[in-house]
C-alpha cells in the first residue's frame, strides 16, 4: 500500500465544464472535512466540490460526497477509482465549474472518474510505513543543529513551541527513530525526549 506525500492538482475540460482534481495527503477521516472546506474556500465560484477519500493503514476507511450532483454520479465513481489505485491517506476534491452543457448521468460518472485518474497520474507517493512521534525539549542554541539532523533522517516537524526552552514534535519512520534519537543526543547531550 502506498500513501500520498504531497498535494497534486490536474484539470480536464468536458463540454466547457472545468473539472479540477486536487489530491491532498490526509491522515484521518476528520481531516477530510477540513480539506473539503479549504478547497471550497479556494474555489468559491465553483458549482460543485465533490470529494472521495481513502484513509488508514490498510486503506479501508472511506468518505465521498456527490455535492448536489445526481446521486452516485460523482463521489462514488471517484471513490471507486481511488480504491483501485492502491493509495491510502488521500483525499481527492474535484471542483466543477459548470460550462452550460448537461453531461447526463453517464457523462458525469465518466467525468468524475477521469478527473481522479488524471490527478493520480501526477501524484507523488511512498510506501506506507509505520511512523513514530517524538517530543523533544532543548535549549535555543541547539535549534538549527537539531533541525538539520531531523531533516537528515527525513523527520517532519509537526509542532513547535518556543517558550523557556524549545519544544518540537517530530514524526519519523519507525525504523529511523532510534538512530535519529542517537544523532540528536550527539547534537545536544541535555536533550530530553519522549515517544508519543
């Protein structure tokens, strides 16, 4: 199973209707609503913002919506293409700007399915790996060094707090966690950490 690692976008035009497919990395079903809301805000004049999402380690959590298109002509075909892709932790929002010509149910099913196929051709994915979250606390003087070491181990900083000391939360592949901690302790022997 693969997972989406960065946002991607593609566009197709069918009978003057524009279909913009936006693939967004998604960790939970709760995030799906936030992504749809954000895409609606980006495309306020769009006629529809249909979505399909596949989430979870085994890609078995789903979400989809027709967003006022006729029932099962938009979200469902988009979701079926997504489910068949072998990619998880992904939301695809399909933004439609109506071009004045009705496509009919068959045309809609094809348009939304093709939109997802088109964006999947340009997405960046990686093999799904177990991740670990690590909270670190250290002195300001070590910040640059620690950030560099985290990048070297492909760790992602998901939270930062600059108070008395610096506190950051990293997400890293589980198999890299121990060597990351070892290198971070070489950077700062007084570093404190905990697995979350």
